[in-house]
């Protein structure tokens, strides 16, 4: 329920009975956790195309025992995940404000 600032009883009743709309924000903590644990697979939560593009590189580097490059891919996934979620939530907020 929304907190009410005004003392007008009729207005407070109208505000409290209005439906509350929840928007599908993406959680920054969940996205970062997925990316740290799963790497490119976790990046799929925040950026589908980012995960699709980085997944073959990670598989290739891990299969060929190029662990340093695989770690760089993992770190890049974490950075891209945070950036993609922030961008998604900002775009969603702009749509909400423009309505």
C-alpha cells in the first residue's frame, strides 16, 4: 500500500484503492551472481545476445586449456551483465515516466 501524505479522507481512499502495478525490473545482484558462477550462461539472464556471442569463445578457450583467456571472458561477462541490467532498468524507467 502506498503511504499517504495528505489528510483529505476522500483523496486517501481513492489513492489506497488504486491498483499497484509492478514492473519487471531485473535484479543487479542476481545478474552478477549468475555471471560470476556461470560465466556466459549467466550472462544470458541480462543480455541474451551477449551470452550467445561469448559462450562459444568460453567453450573454445576452456577446451583448448587457455585458462587465462577464459578468465578474461568470465570477467567480461560480469562487467557486461551489470551494464546490460542497468541499461535495461533505465530504459524501463524512461518508459514508465513517459506514460
